[in-house]
């Protein structure tokens, strides 16, 4: 991997730090609604906010994903790496801070 490829990895690691919050929110949503509805988890007993906070969070998550995708698309065009390598590495680098917190906590 060239110097630009390592720059893309570093950028995705940095994007992963604030990305911990959306990943946690997605997990919270999944555990409390769809997974609880099919019996795979127990919902938080004090969760009674309704769907509006979920909608607001969903729009925020979509906006952050679009920002991540646009940034990575522009970097991908400048890096001489096969897309089948670039995209999985970018996703994994973005998730490293979340995995780090899971291991530590």
C-alpha cells in the first residue's frame, strides 16, 4: 500500500472516532425495536419516547453516512487501489474505534 492508501486508512480511523455514536445508536435502536419484536432481545423497560427521536436519529445517521461515502468516494478516485480492497479496508478502519471501545468496556 502506498502513502495515499495509508492516508485513507488514517482518515477513516479519524472518522470512526465520532462514528462510535451512530454505531451505538443503531445498536440501541435494533435491540429495542426490531430484535425485541421478534424475541431476540429484551427492550429497555424505560424506553417510551416513541418514534420521533428514532426518526431524528435516523436522518442524522443517513446524513453522516452520505458524508462518509462522499469523502471516501473522492479519496478512492485518487488512490490506485482496487475497489474490492479499498472499500472493506475503509469500513473496517472506520469501525476500529468502536471495536476498541467494545473490548475495553
